[in-house]
C-alpha cells in the first residue's frame, strides 16, 4: 500500500503515507511545504490540502467491508482555519465498531452515505483545515426496484 506514495497525484503534491494499521482502519499522511505545492502567498495550496484527504476513508471502508460492497467518494467540503505552513499531517481512522455498524446498516437498508471529518494539523498540533468527506456505500446486490 505504501506504493501509493509513487502514484502521480500523491507524488506531484508531496503527500506521503507514513503509517497504515495492520487492519487497514488507520492511515497517517503528511505533506511538507515545497516550492511545487505552495500558492502565491507561500502557504500550502488548497487543492493539495484537499488531496491529502481524498482517498483514505474510501480505502478504509473498501478494505474492511470486502468485495460484497461498493464504496465511492461522493463529495467534500473544505474549511480553511489557518495558513498551512511547514509540514502538515492528518490521521484517518475508523474503529472496528464503527465499521461493523456501517456493515450492519448497509446489510439492512442496502445503501447509504457517510460523512467523516478530516482535520489537517500543523506541526504545533493546531487545526489548519477541516474537510468533510462524504462516502457512498452500497451492497453490490442492492435491488434498486425495492428501495
């Protein structure tokens, strides 16, 4: 999975996956401020901050729910709190209990959307940006005519 660091969207923004839990329920990501990912005023480019948050909750749910489910990123909202300077980091994590709740709900109703808060922190631990990631989940055998 750490090969994702060589995937062009990650490599091109300077995003680096630093940690993956054995059960794929947690991903830690950092991004250093570089000449190629800063904006005109010398801080992290907003698109790069969003890119830090893009795939991780989809990865967590895909890995943990298994092949009987379809998981897709659906939407996002971003709120900038402070200028992003230096190295920034974000942890993406879902408990096994939460994953089980999602599985149970999808098994009962067939499909749903879930929104997760991503907080990007600076090196002092201050929130510089919040991203709400909405992920769509459904059973592969979901019957569209019934629901």
